[in-house]
């Protein structure tokens, strides 16, 4: 797989996951996200901190290998 296609696909999948997490939280679900670094996790959770939906989003840092 060429480099451009790999990064485009990776971005697309990440965007879809984020949209799914947001929609589930809007519907009242409690969503748990994971990130590779604590900085990434804190950045993501900070964006959701001001949200007014009924669900909640929490997270953990996991040592994940790239696909």
C-alpha cells in the first residue's frame, strides 16, 4: 500500500471512530476511548469536556501497535 493511501485510510478510520463516539454520547451512552499517549488522550477529553450531551466520554492510555 502506498504511503498516501495508508495515511488517508488511517485518517478516515479515526474520523469515523470519533463520529461514532460522539453520536453514542449524544444518545446517552458512556463511551470509553483509548489513546497511545496521555497527551493525545488529554487533548481529546478536553474537547469533550464542554459538551452538553447526556452521555459521558472517558479514556485510558494503552500501548497499541500500529496496524
